[in-house]
C-alpha cells in the first residue's frame, strides 16, 4: 500500500509539473499593440579638416569628398560643422561638398569627444539607425491561449520591415516634416493654370486683311 501511495504521489507531481510547464509560454498581451516597437539609435562620425583664411586648406576639400564617399553619405544623414572660428567661408566650402550628396548643413553641431584645435574644423555626420530588438520572438511555445492574447512574435515582421525600409529613421520618432504641399497639389498646378486662363476669344476676334498693297 505504501508503494502504491508513493507511486500515486509521483504521478500526481509529474502531472502538475507538466501542466505548469505548459502554462509558461502562454501569450499574455491582450492589447492590439505589439510589444516589439522600432528603436532609433544615433551614431556620430567625425572628421577634422584644416582651415585657412579663405575656407578649407589646399587639398582638404578633396579629402572631405573622399570621406563622404567612404561613409556612403545619403538621405537621412545629418551634417554639422563645428568650427571654433565660425568662418563662413569654411562652412560654404563644406556645404559645397555635402550638396553633391543631396545633403544640407544642419545647425547646432552635437557634442563630440575631444576638442577642436585652432586652425581646424570638425565635420560631423550623424546617422540614425532603426531596429526592432527581440525579434523574432517565439517565446510563446504553448498552443493554449485562454486569455486570447497576441502571439509573442506579433508585429515583428511589420515593424522590422518598416525599420529597414524607412529613408529617414528619425521620422519614426518625430514624424516627417512637410511644406504643406502634397504631390497631388503639385501635379494639379498646370490644370489649375489652364482653368484660370482667359479664353482666347474673350477679347474679341482680330481682323486680318488679306489685301496687300504695293
């Protein structure tokens, strides 16, 4: 009888253990929002260039262009100039290089490591990168879903693709700025001008004589 009692107790413990193990991976997110959201990180890249009275020193503009090329400067990058002398000619020379890559200079350069020596200017490229930490997430291993929760991997595919495809990751943080003009408004300008134009016959018909004189 004692052996039977011990066997029954062991079987009950195993059954409870298996049941509790199955509950460990049950989905618990009952909202319609994914817990996996894009995270935007910023990284600063710097290059110190020599300056002169009329802007960049000889050969520095070419070196700067080579650095932009090596960095793969592209849309979404922010370019800053940290120049202790605040020389407008230096800024213009750097801006000319940045414009080749479709980039404009931004104001208020970020704080970077070290200091900028006299006679040099620091060019800073700030690049944002978006990613979705923790994806893919297959932590919910149980088919049981008594709380009707979302899959642990819910939102990973959509948000990971969004993070990979967005041109400017900062748009995920503060939204894209606009001038208030949409592509539809731009494309309809020609039609609007045509509609507002005065009809050709509104001012009367011009008389043209076919008679010529000698």
